[in-house]
C-alpha cells in the first residue's frame, strides 16, 4: 500500500493506533476566545518549529484559528530507534516511506503551526513500522 504525506497528515482515512487531538485543540481555542488564555499562552511555537514551518512545512487550506491572517502549516516529525533525540522532520513522501520501512517502533507527530502569530498545536500522532502492525494496534 502506498504511503504518502497525505496519509501522514490525516487527509485519507485513519491509521490503526492514530490519536487525533482535535478536541484538545478546540478546547484551547475556546479558552482563548473566552479570554481565559492570553495570546502569549497559545502562540508560543519554538523557534526551530517555526523555522521548519517556514522552510519545509506543508501549507494547509485552513486559516489560523488565532490570528486568521495566515494559513496553518503542517510539520511532521518522526521519533524512534536510530533517529535523533529531537526526532526527524519529514520533508518528502519518499522520506516518510523510508522511515516507515526502517524498522523499529516509530511514531509520527503532525504539528500545525502558524508562521505569522506562532500558534502551534499537536494535530495527531500515529505509529509507523512495527508499531503500526495489527497485533500492536489498540483494541476497541
């Protein structure tokens, strides 16, 4: 089965073991809009995450929920055995395929980032490699 960045970013179906953080995202946005969170509390992206978003992230069609001035950019990191401690930022479909086949239990993290106001939120995580096999997928 082919594996593209569209799949990694949740645009086609679900991966066994995937965790989607939309409810947590909506809760943060709601608290911000009610004035219970300050802008500096929700617009606090790390400089390296901003750099990745500006240079190698994939622009989405969704506008930033905080500033509404820019489109949200998706940045994918993979963590696991034989990868740097700070993860591997995925830039191409071929790289994602290589990491999927690379063996070991690896997990991908897709983060949405607004390069304008520094909004960032973990959008979803999903397993790669052996972690994604049916025997290790959560039941229920």
